C-alpha cells in the first residue's frame, strides 16, 4: 500500500487515497495536484519510488484513464502532466506523450519551442477557457506523430500526420476514451496547421477547408476545432489578440456563405451529403468578396 506523508499540511488529500491501489494512488495524487493541491520534491521522489517497484503494474488502462481524465479536466491540467513526467509515470502510461519533450517545433518568437513544454502551455490555455474534454484530449495527443520526426528535417515534421493518426487511435482504444475525443483529435491532427495558415488571399482553399472539416454540417464540432486551434495559437506565448485571428477570419467566411443563396437542387448534390462543385465555387466567390471587403476596411480604418 502506498504510504503518502499525510501528516504534512500541504497535502490536503481525502483520507481514502492511501486505501487505493498504489498505482492508482499515484495517478490520483497527480490529478489532485491539478485541482490545486501542493507538493514538494520529497513527495515526487516517493511517487518515483512507488513507480520503480512496480506500483503501476497490472492496472487496467480504463482505470488509469479515469484518473487522467480527472486531472485533464481540473483547473491546472499541466501540473498533472508535469508531475507524472517528473516522477517517471508519464513514460509508462503515456509514452507517446512523454517522448515529446526535447523535440523542437517551429515558432515565430523564439524560432523554436520544445513540444513537451508547448503541450503544457496548450493545456493551460484550455483550462483558461474551461474547454471540454474532447478539446483537452485533442491538445494532449495531436502532436504525437512529431516525436520521431526525421532529424534532418527538424524543426519541421515531415509526414507527422501519417505517424500521428494511428497513434491517436491506439491511445483512444487503449483507454476507451469517448469517440468524440478521438474524432476531434484526428480532425485537429489533420487541420490545425491548415487553419493557422488561413489567408484572405486564398478564398478557394478556405471554402474547401470549411467543407472538409464539416463547418456547414456540424457547427458544434467546428467550434471545438476552433478552440483547439486557439489554444495551440496562444500556447506559443506573446500573443495578445483578444480573439484568435484565424477564427475571426473563418467566421467572416462562414457568414458570407450563409448569406449566399446556394440553391443547389437536391438531385445535384453528392449522395454523401457534401456540397456540390457548383456550391463550392459559389462559396469561394462569396468568401473572396467578403475577404476583399474586409481587407479594404482594414486598410481604410
């Protein structure tokens, strides 16, 4: 049985924590840190010692996930991840995530960031906006394909999507996470960087992206994707805009499309529910007009 130093005033744990399975006790402790408990190096050393003697052996992944979910949804999820990493537990329960530390990612200023530290910032941004679990899971996993990017391409991550997608699916299956978490993580994997590159000069690709991510068919899912992208954007630091700029731009595009009369007869729409080529062309035209108007407005403000 794990022996936490319950006599210390800075460890306000429920008394039943010491009655848990030792491995689950470690995970619960880390989750409680995310909820506002405090710790010190001695307690982290104790967690490490428990991990070393096999406290995490033979725990069902879905039981692990219950504790991880608790910490992810807490006010400071980054603290849980940091504590689990520092005591060696993260490498056991989420090796795909632990391997992100030390991997560079291109940034504006400074020119590179560490992907592990960036993840902590992403989760902190998600907590600020009280993001739901799918957003936090997407941020946790969306970069797992970058951990083993070819060194000659760093800090770029060639073909990370092809490596990341099966890893996200494996994590989701291992922990039995809700389908909504897995689906949003895969969507963010494929589209987040494209959202960041949205430009007023490329109305056609913007129309295609909005259709591809389901912005017209599933506005709620699109809103979650914008939350993921926003948290990723602000996680780089130094961004002071009150609103994620690309989300504002895509909102202009969506409103332009909503105002147009697409008028495509049902028998001319593809059977899979996607928009016809004619509709997409009309959307691109409407978006281009809106972007030109917005650009003119910016220049004369």
